[in-house]
C-alpha cells in the first residue's frame, strides 16, 4: 500500500502511466500491477485518472442540459396547473384555436386549387371537413366561441353554405356542464347551500309533497349558461338559469384575445377599431352578470306594459330576484314554440271536447306568420326608435310564440343579458336617418353622417337597410366608369381602395356611434328571421314607419307646440307614408311572384342586391388577409 501511495504522489511529469496519450502497453502494464497489488477495481482507477480538465466540459454540459430539462418540465407543469385551475384552461383553449386555424388554412392552401380543377364535389367536401373542424373547436372551447358559431349561422353570408348549415346546431346544442359543477356554482353563490336547499326541492331520493321538484337534465344549453326546469313548492314553474362554472374567466380571456386582434387590425390596416374592441368587450362581459340581466328584463317588462300598441302582443317573463344571484337567475317558465318552428306555428290546433288544446306536444298553434313577424318587428322597432333600449341578441332561440285566446300570437322575449342604450340625441338622429333613407333625403343623410364622423352616408345606409342604398342618378351614370377603373387596378391599389372604403364606413373613432355594432346585429338577425319565415312582412316599411312615428310623437310631446306646427308634422308624416307606396308595390309584387312559384320572397330579392356587398367584403378579406373565400 505504501508503494502505491508513493507511486501516486510522484510529480505529474514522471507519472506518464496515467497520461491518456501514453502508449497502450505502458498503461496496461501499470494497470495490471496496481490491480494485483491493491485489489482496487480497475474501472475506479480509470475514473480517477480521467478526472482531469480534458473531460470536464462534457460532464458540465450534461449537468446543464439535465438542469434545463428539469426546470422546463417543472415550468410547463406549473403553467398547466395554473392555466387549468386558475385561468379555466384559457391558454390551452387559445392554443387549440390557433392550431385549428393553422390546420384549416394549410388545408385550403394545399388543396383548394386542386379541388377547383377537379370538381365542385371536391370543393364542397373541402368546405365540409373544415367546417366540421371549426365547429368541433367552437363546441369544445365553448363560451364566446359558441357565440361566434351562432353569429356565423345567422350572418355568415361571407362563408360557404357548408359552414352556415353546420353552425346552425349551435343554437341549442352547446356543451353542458355536469350537475356536480352546477352544484358548485350554487354553493358558491348561496353561502354553501345546495340547489335543493335554496329552492326547497326534493333530492333524488326524496318524495316529500311539501317540496318542489327539479329535472336535473338541462332543458337548454347556450354559450354561457344552461337552463333547468323546476316546479316550486307553491306550484310555480320556473326556469333556473345557471352560469357555467368557468365562463367568467374564459370569457375574460377570450375577450382579451379579441382585443389584441383588434389592436393588431388597427395597426395593420389603419381602421379605427381598437376602441371599438374595448366597447364590445365591456358589453359582452355584462352578459356574465345575471343580476344585470334581471334588471334589464324588469326594465323591458315595464316599457312593454306601458306601451298600448304592444299590450298583450309581447310578454317578458317575470324574474324572481329572491332566488337569483350573480350567476343564477330564476324566472317564469315559458311554454311556447320557437320562432323558427314554422310547422308547429302554422299547424292546426288539437281539438278536444270542442275546445282548442294549446299545448306544445299536441297539434300546432294555427297562427299567421305575418302576424308573428309584424309583432317581432314592431317590438324591436319600438326599442330602437321610442325607448332607446335595444335587445342585441334576438336570434330565434330567444323568441317564443304563444297563442292568445283571441287567436292572435303573443311574442315572448327571453335572454336579456345584452342590451345597448341610446342617448336621446342619438336615438332622434337615428330616427331621422332612417326616415331620410326611405325618402332619399340626401342632404339630411349627409348632415347626420357628418355628425357621426362619416365622410359618406351610403355605407351606413347599406348596412342598416341590408341592401345597397340607391344613390343619386348622377352617381348611377358613373357606375360603368367606376367598374372599369376597378378592373384596371393593381393588387396594391385594390387593397388601398377597399381599406379606404372601410375607413369611411367606420368613420371618425371619436364620433362614430359604437352602439351601431350591436344595432346592426339586431337588424341583421331580425332580417334573417323574416327571411326564414318566407318574408311575410315588409320589414323595411314597418321599421321606417316606426321611426317616423317616433319623431312625430316626440314633437307632439313638446310644450308650446302650436296647432299649425302640429298639422305640419302630421302632413309631413302623411307625405312620408305616401312615399312608401313604391316600397309597398315592390313588396306585393314580390309576394305575388312568390305565390306563383317564381320567387322566394321580398327578403330573398333584397339578398340578391346585398350579394354585391358580400363580394366586396370577400375582396377585402382576400386582399388584406390573403384568404380566398
């Protein structure tokens, strides 16, 4: 052993046996001698010999790599847990959305031209599979994504028909939360009490006649909530609307992503849409506050009850605030028929003992579709022009129809989460704008458009009428020259022209009424409802009449209004009605063609004129975002 230590303690210059560059024979001889003398494992001495500077960098790199790997895995794990339990999987939902967008874009990029060259069936199949991908994404992500699907189904003229048809299922087929998650929401909002304790209901293993009952299977599931039927102990049938557990956090993150997209759009295109995004975010967030929805419902009920022209024709379900909270709202249960269920709305009543049996499961309501749509249009026109308090989500899932004893329809409006309020001055301007559109009073249109920060009123008139606004004859004579100039444009010139037109539509960010985003949505959905029912009503005329009537009544209500002034206003309104005779003629001609089988209705005729606007919008999407629709 002493001999071994003396050998190891020799100066490095003489310790050539451990030099890795030494001859193999010398190294082997020394290894053999040391192994025999000390019984120390050969590999251990080799490790000691190789513990020099030459091999330290590889080991150091391995340690660094291992440390980085551990830290990365830990960070990803922590990020996942935070996202899953704190942010309601919002990051994962955003990543999923980006992945699907990339997949769909790549599919169109690689296969669209090839499909166009082969056959129309291949193009339709391409649209179908990508519509399915997007539809699955919207359903899986839920929340605001479901609302996007609903908007596409109602207003998706820009997209292929495969997208519109598939997205129609989003009205009543949103994913549902489990009953366990519903219980969690109830306990959080009602101080730890269960649903049965709050509403005095029987649990599944009880049959107490002194308590109420509830169906734990949701009767409807929408984008942010689902609805349960219950009968309380006092006999009242109620709808219990429960917000989905994670919706508040998810919608917040989704709207934040939307705001980022709007900020980017303003930076990339110059369109003043950033503040518009903030306004939309604020309004949509109010939908998650059911106490706000209950207040909206009560205010609308008060307005309807005080309006004799809607008396009995419109019903707003009663809300029960004592059984409601910020995420749970209890209201009167409504037995009625969905607005788009044409078969049941028009089918004959079931008869029993010589009396009509008005029940949802037996027979129909035997109603006139024109009476139904007249009431719908009158209700939303009153909101726009008389009250300035506008329901912004009038899709058919939120409108039910009941039959009155008189044989007339009654419209029931539900889901009062999203409203916009118009100031008195804006409401009056809006009345004047509609009246001027229908009488082609271009000077008034230009005056109002200027006050809204718009360079031209035509684009806004197009959007409100849901058809191109007829410009003056001098402009009509220039159409051919304009179209010729458009054909000569380069791609860059075309993009700049379309963006310029879009800026004129949006106007001055500080003056353009942001409420118009939701008002246009309201008008578009009402138009879709009328079109679906076969265009039984001259929608444009009834809206215009309501605007003119609102102006007339406002002037009559002012103090100091002279008799001569009253007759002047009355005459002005009469002249306005006379000018609408042309619109009546067009509408009834369309109805006759529809009756004879040569047309599909007034709204479909307007849709053909509207198609030009759709094509221009497709040009914008293609030129700005390089997406060919």
